[in-house]
C-alpha cells in the first residue's frame, strides 16, 4: 500500500470479498535532508496515509524498510542507464527487482497466500492451468507494459483487483467507504526524484553528465552545443536550441564522444530494433519468428511488427510502419490482442530493415508464436 487511492481500494475490495487482508507499505527511499526534493509517494506522510486507510477498513498494517533493495535494483540502474546514454524506466525495474522479487519473498515469509497490488492489469487462468497477463479494462490507466517481466510463478501468486475497474469507479468506491485518500491526487513523477529534477538527481551521483558538448547532424555537421546529455532523450524535439528551416529531433546520444546526434523527421523512421533481457510470460521461448503488436514506450502507440527470436535471449523486431522514436533503455513489449506475450529492453535501433520482417503494405508475414521451447 503506497498511500494512494489505488492500493487503498485494492485492500478494500479484497476485504469485501472475504479475504483476510494485511496492508504492507514499502519504505523505498530516504532522501538526504540537504537534497530538498522528493516525491510524496516515498514520504513518511504517504506511509501514514496507508496506515490511516488500514485503520479505516480494519486490517493490520506493516511498514517495511526496503530502501536497500530499491537503491540496488532501481536507483543504481537508473543512474547507470543515463550514464550510458539510455532512457531508463524505473517503474519497470521497481516491479521486476523490488515488488515482484523482494516483496513477494516477504509476503510468503508472512504466510500470505497471495500478493495483491493496485496495478491496472488483469490475470486470467485457462483450463490448462496456464496464467495469462492482460490489459486493464481502463485503457487510460493500463499498466501491463511495465508488468511484462512477470513469469508463471509470479502470476500464480499475484492479484490485480483493479484490472476490471475504471479509475472513476475506484474513486467512487473510496468515497463510498470514506477512505481518507479518496480525493488524493495521483503522482505523475518518478517516485524517488520529483517533478522535473531527474537531471539534478543523477548529477549528484555521477559527475560529467552535465558537461556541454557538440550537437551534430548524422553527417557530422556541428549545429550547436548541448547542455549535457542527461537533458535529452531519443525523439526529443523541443529544447534543442537549434535554429533551422525544419525541426530537428534527437537521433541518438553518444556518451563516449559527448555528442548529441540530431536529424530530420524522415531520419526518425526506425525500422528495426534489437532487444535483450527478453522474457515471455508463458516461460517458453518461441523457436520461430512471429508477428504481433508491440509497444516501445509506456502508454505509447501500438505497432504491427515481426519478432525474430535468437537463441541467446535476444530478439530483433521489424516494424510495418516505423515508430517516431525508439529509445534505448526503454522496453519493447509484445501483445497479442489484450494479452501480454512478453518483452525486453531496447539496446539499439536502425533505420534500415535487416533480414526478414513485415512489409508495410502487406499486413503480416509471420504467424503468432506456435512452436515454443523452454526459456534459454
């Protein structure tokens, strides 16, 4: 329970269904006093909101200090990614490394039969006993993208009670039961950073990322000077400070040379990408290429694509219609209708198609995955 309305209603719904519920709050980040910034979701006040909710619905409340696990699994990765010119997704890593690894272990140690969270997604079990991860009913709140790393063991232990509810219904339930967080606004910022302060957060932990350097075209022409690569991401157009006849976009970051490479919109047609750390929710690995829908940014546009799996746990994705921006460090997630098949971390992209793939005019070339083997 984070102290927000979603986790509060999750506990409420389960209690109303007859479960014996225990509220758990994770204390994830303890910012030094001299930093002067943090997001309320990691604050003592948020923990007290969670405690007040548990008191209101009459369930036990246990705070847990997991700052050490969060620092190692999320913050260190966040800083390292920016150091190497990648755009990280800390919410995904928090799910992978903290909530559904360390928190599941603690929940089992408490003797809990399930761990429930306020994520907007669905888990369904088929007649054969296989678990499937699905999009939430509320498309505007769907969080399946950041849950794609879940495996069968985790899915069997998790519950997402809000997956079939809309946010408006969640608010109504909170008001109806008089929960103290019923009107609490949502946080849209990185929980351990705060609004618009990620560059300063990273700078305090790693020197050199705010050093100015050249802004160059893909052909090597110098157009200006950037104010530190930490301030930019692939696909960015605003804030480049370049006066030109047509807009320029960030194509890539080159930390080794401290260069920011920009190009026109036509140069942003990334036709393929490579991803690593790929996993599938079925715990099985496709032995042949398949076509599906993919998403390359949280709550972004879905794209028709062909996925070519490799034996080393990596894949190459070829798009039918190239997306506007593909940022290394973000996740590429595979969908079949509403179901999440899996995904991985984007390591590179290319404007030239390589090997087999989808033709933009043809629709599909590959069938959905049918031949599976154990995960490599």
